[in-house]
C-alpha cells in the first residue's frame, strides 16, 4: 500500500508501481522484442560501451528511482554543463570499442526506447538541453549516418520547457555518408524539429515521474517513409513522418541509444538533480505499463 501511494504522489498509478518492481525481471523471456532492460536494481553499468560518471555526479543510487527504488541520479553544478552519460550499443557496430549488448549481428531499422524521468523539487532553468538520442554509428571515428535527438532548446525561439524531436541525417539525400566524426555539424542535414505538447519542465510537472518513449524508424530506400515520434505517459507528444533519414545507405542500422546530460547554457545558480529509471530498448512499442 505504501509503494502504491508513493507512485500516485509521483504521477503514476498503482499499476505503475507494480511495473517498477518487476520491469526487468526475466525480461528476455517475457519480452523477446526487447534488446535491453535496465531498472538499475542490479549494477549493469559495465554493459554500456561508454559510461561517464562525471566525477561521481551521474551514479546509481538507492532511493533515486521510481517508488524509492534504485535509479540513476544526475547532478548539475552551476557553471558546469557536463552531467554524465550512458551510451548503449546494440546490433552491428563499426568498432570493437562500440560493444553491443546483443549478438552484434543484426541491423536495426525500427527502434523504440523508453525511460522514466523526474526533476528534483525546486528545479529551475528549463529542460537542461540534452536528454536522449538514437544514432547510426558508422565508423570507428563515430561518424553518424543519422541522429534522432530528443532534447529541449532545439533553436533560439523554442520553448525551453518542452522537448523537441530534432532529426538529422549524416548522409546526402541519396545515401552517401558525409559525416566523418561525431557531431559533424557542418555535414549534417537537419530534417525539421517538432515540439511536444507537454511543458515537461514547468512547475506543475517538476517532482513527478514521467514516462518518455521515443520511436525512430528509418526510411526504406528512396521511399522517404521514415518516422520519428515520442510519447509522455503513453500520450503522443510530437511526430515527424515522411523522413528521408539515410537515402539508400545500408552499411549500418540504428545501433546506439544515449541518455545524456549536457546543459549548454546552464541558466541556474544552484546544484540541481534529475533522476532516471526503467530504461528499455525494443524493436516494438513498449508502453508505460507492464
């Protein structure tokens, strides 16, 4: 009863409380479509091919997760934009360094990922810029054929309290890879941002747990039928369709998802924390209920 009550206060139903206790239990057999599950109850951090602990400011912590379970705590310091990151790889990758959590042979073209997010009470300053992205890592120098960003502050005139889809391509329209390294901005094609409906980082939602799910589907050759969309608590927030992510590029599929903290402008004067839990990557829709 106590756990369910905690979840109601945090913006979840009693059913969600049950999900938090069991989301990664025996997940390989219960959810064969899932590529990864981390509720942070067990230390799986060595499975990520990169983990930036950021001097102890992005760590597993008892009580930091949904329903006071174990979760990830990210801490921001005034004047310091870096808050740490988790980089997960799966499928075929271009380097042994980019170690996948599966067999490393598949080429994924349609990926969903979900996580729970909470901002500490008293949070100020908006959306903290970077949040998550999926990408196609295409070389040992981390050239990217496509990037599905979900972040705040996607442009100077965007609302910092909302999350924006901001898809980008590292190929030309025909599928020729143009990027040569990570975040090779001069060679990216920006495909058009779309803002969500919910003011996620406004006072009514601060302190609540919210479930965020993202979907990235690559286009089929010249069809221009790619999709990028996201949900908050199973409500569709924003969607882009008809995307030409990569032309006819075929060397690699979507092979990495990042959870990241990088606050470009750091517009606050206090130590602030946000929390993550129940991180899932799947080839099918996940949803926020078990």
